[in-house]
C-alpha cells in the first residue's frame, strides 16, 4: 500500500511511504513516483539485489530483516504549497512467468491552515481492483487477495442471524449465532461507501455486557450442528474444482465436522515404494488446510495445502495435492522411496478447520517396507548445471522420475518451472523463498548447497508401454527485463523389458529462448 506521514512535526513537510509484504515469493521490486510535469520517479527498490535508487528527493529504502517481512521506500516531500494537491503512486512488481504490477495511489493536500495536525489524505485504493459499481462484497474481495482472511460475518439486527462467508473454502451460510464485527454492526446499508465510512470512523467495541450476550460456547467436535437458515429450493449443489483452480466454490449451507482418513499402500509393482495418503472431507466448507508430516524425523513437514492461497507446498519429498469433484475430498499424499528393509516410519496428518475459531484434527499412520534389499531412488543432482534427465525407479518397470536442474548462482535467477505437454505446471520453485509448489502429480524440489543447483523431480506413474510424452522446463530470470531459458524433453516407456531400452538421460534439448 501507500501512506503519508508527517516529518519530525514539520507541518509543511510530508513523508510518502510505499510498503509491501516480501513473503510473496515472486516479489521483485517497487517504485514510488508522483505526477507534476508527467510521471517522475522518486525512489525505486530492487529486492533481490538490495538496490535503492533515488533522484532529486531525499529518499530511503528498508528491505526488512530481523523477522520482518515488510519492505518499504520513503521519500521526503518539501515543496508542497498551501492548498496544493499532489498525486503519488506506488507500483509493486512481481514476476512468475511474466511480469505483473499492482498499483496504489493517494492524493496529498497541504492545508491552508498551518495549525492542522494531519493533512487531508484520501484512502489508499488498489487501482487494479477499482470499479465504479463496486459492491460491498467486491470491496472485501480485494482485501482477501492481500491478507489471510478466514471468514466475514454480516449481522442483520432484524433477523438476528449472521450471514457468513468462508473465504478459505469459498462457502457461504447463515447461522443463528450472535457474532458480529463492529464494522458491519455500525453499518446498515449494503454499499461500499457505507463500509468505507465506517472503517474510517474507528468506532469503539461494544460494551462487555453486549459482547457476552453475543458469544456462544464452542461446538464440541463430536456433535454435528445443522444451521438455522437453509438454502432456497432449487439451489445449486456444492461443486468442487481442481486444487490449482482459483475460482471460489459453490455455497454450502450446513456445517458438521468432517471425517479424515489415512491410507498406506504400495505403488503398483514397486515393492519398496509406499504411498501415504491423508484424505479430508471438505463438503462442509470449514476446512482451511491440510498438512502431512513425518513424526519420525522431528515433525518434518512433507506437504501442506492451503485452501485460501490454493497452494500445494512440498519439500524434497515427492508429494501432491488433489481435490475430488466427485467425493468432495482434499487429498495430500507423499511417495516414500527411501525406506530400508524392515524399516517402519510414522506419519501424522493434520487437518485445520475454521468455523467460529481455528481447531485441528490429528491422525497418525505407519508406513513399513518388508522386502528384500533397499530402494535406490535417484536423488543425486544432474551432472550439468542446466538440463533434464530421466531415471527409472528400481523394481518399477513403467514408473519414471524426471529431473530438471538449474544453476541458481546468478543474482537475477527467479524461478524454475516444469510443465507438461498441456503447458500446465507440474512443479515450480521460487529461489528466494524456496517454496516448492506442486499440484496433482507427485513432485519435489531438492537443493544442492555445494554448487547452488536446484533439482525439480516429478514422479510419473501413469505411463503406458510404448507411450511417449513431451515435457518442458522453464528457467526464469529478471534483471531489467524478463527472459526465459526453455528445455524440451521426451519421456517414454519401452514396449518390453528395461535393459538396453532404458531412456537416455538427456533427449531433445532445445536452444535457450531468451525473448522477453
């Protein structure tokens, strides 16, 4: 966002600050500018290279640190005249596979009276979500994109019910609970103007006696609870989309406690490979996330999925997340390839819920391999700094592990992405945050600290004999412009046997595409 501050109690000097949350892995930099005789840059910040550039104004940059994830750029404005209004803007730049910019603007007026304590500053608005016909719901949707919001409650004093919207699950319902937010409590009209006006008034919270009347005891986990208001006749049933979809879900009108199941099974004909699954029922709309971790390795998180951000995050373990449209379930699974003979490993599944408060369900499951010999799934880095290769998994004739490797020592390296023949992401990694994101295909990210190489791994289990598929790896860079190196490769399974028909480690590698 963007905001205005007073400089050292000097009434005619203002500080314009542009700030951004740097926890977003694709954040590149920001620029603070003004309009006078055209657009004039005041200060620009490049986050990865820690560069701060200014011009004629005194300016500074703060890159965060010491636990802070906020970066900011400030400019001191000393030439404002009484009664003058000047517009300032802030552009925050992000880069995944293409450049994306979010813009914030504010108007600053120096009052005629020199005794004014604060100057007249308009509310910061997101230009990229602005709409003249914006409703109250649309206004809140802009906020959801920048914050971790679980739900919004709209209180109706005439019906004495709460209309609840779950942001995490995209579900809405009405509950006979006296739970209100002070913004909606003091705002009767359903309009964005009313909502903004109440936000600026900063009303005090209700009296303690009123709050006690509104609060209800938490619902016991073992007792399902039906809602007070049911959907109208002919309402559409719940519809669930793929985990990578950004669409909200169709409203769900009842709340009960979901069921969670865990499952361990061998992978097809792979004797030493185990698949550990955690399945949660999300038909009630209050599931906000799922996590699967290894309790034998000091509670190491293997895979997690967040319903709000719709991201499946994994580490060096092959993992995936799927949402079933048929069964209304969310599944997190890991592929265990490094179990030794007679070894038993314990895994724990956590499912997080949010209705009136945040609570967690926990389930344990054991994975054991009882077979001859040890598995030797490939985890070694590729010999080349950039490229791809295929490695068959022992005792699995039709299963392939595909690896894509890149050198991350360059300061302008941003991300590495593996895509299938439909240009859909299989697995991606942002180097700065080291957040490894996957979807339905089991995948992982492995870092080599010695040579600063990163390896993306995908586990292909649905290849038919004689079938050939085409995949691609994109290495993305951003310095002054965005450019990408692309590597194409084919994956195939021989018609019979595995001996001399094993695929080569490198195949069909294309020349780099450095177009912006």
